[in-house]
C-alpha cells in the first residue's frame, strides 16, 4: 500500500491514486482477507462435532 502512495509524490492527484488502488487485484485480495478474518473471528466453528 505504501508503494502505491508514492504515486502522489510523482505528481498524481490523490483522487487518481485512490481510484488506481481500488482497481488493483491486491486491494481485492486485501478485502477478501479482511472478510475471511471477520468471518472466522465472529462465526467460529464448534471445537467438537456433536457426534464425537
């Protein structure tokens, strides 16, 4: 993410930098990872199955 913010130092406006970040695959993977972490944290599976 820090590398993408260097585009502002090259003279690009913040709006173009953020639009570019939103379109990258890395950002989509980041959103998927956050969704997965939230799912695992708030909806944990039982530690034992009911039939064991």
